[in-house]
C-alpha cells in the first residue's frame, strides 16, 4: 500500500522557519519525481515545488523561490520542504505528492499525503 | 504563461444528473490536462490524466474529453459520493504544473 505521511507543520511567526517532512512507503521512492502542493484556507490548489529523482533538478513557484527549498533523502524515502522567511500568505495545508514523471512527460500527481497545516501568525 | 479558465465555479445538481465541467486554455496544450476530486478535509484524488485516461479504480461514470483548447470532465450519472470540488491541472509546462480555480459541485 502506498503511503505518504507529512509532518513538521504548526504555528510559526512571520519571518520564521519550518521544515516539513514527507515519509514515503509502498513504492520505489528513488524512481519518481516528488512535489509539494499547498492550499490556503478556503481556496484552491497551488503547486509549490518539485524535485527530480536524484535531487539535482528542482523547480519552484515564483512566490516561494528563494525562500523555500525542496530536498529529498532517497536512503530514507523522505521528501522535505524547508521554509524560511515565512509570510502570512504562506498559511496553508501542505500536501506532498508523487509526480508521475516530472519533466520527462506531461505528468500528473497520482498519490498524495493527507496534508499538514502551516499557520503563519504573530 | 498558459492561462486556464475553469467553469463553472460552482454547480448544483441532483443524484442521477449528467454534469460537465470545463477548462479552457489560452493555447493548445495537447492532452496535458488532468482532473482531480477533492472532498472537504481530504487530499485531492486523481480521476483522469492525459485528458482522456481514467485512473485505476475510478468509476467509469467519470470521463474526460478534449477539443482543441477545451477540456471537459463529465460525470454521467451523479452519485451521492460525487459531491465535492473538482480541479483541472495542466502539465504542458512540465515540470511546472498549474491548477484551475476549482468547481464546487453541490447537491440541489
């Protein structure tokens, strides 16, 4: 059974930092692109970042580039999102997901975690 | 940038109705459109990928079609569990993918 489980969310002050983790099981993690998607309260889905299988290619939405860093540890079957200089508008539920083929084709996100809340507030 | 316009933003329908949701793109993006269903408090679920292909395990009452820059999700006969929010997604600009604005499907 495929499982993606996010952790590390919580309440943080503006300007603060947080690291999200996504523990993966049930498929060969090192064979797939992975992605983060977020959803602010009451709004739609926003793609945030993704990362190639070997970790050497990464992409970000403009609003987080330079503040967020996506990474992965294939030995630990884990995906990370290191968030710095957090703003009120980063408040959202963050989902990790498997990106079926990333840059290698017109992909899609076929497995998702349950999501983790990040709340940025003073 | 590719613009995606999803419509309608909300829709009321009854069990047994046929429902269509549309995404229009600003340019031809071939079949690089996917459809997701999201229920409150839950993660999105992939329904259709590459515009036409039903994801494994998804009921056959869901289908996708495309005509140029118009992509459609059709539910042939609404079931009670289908009331949710639906999103289209384009991955033509892969590995950067963007979502439509969403369509909330409510019970009439």
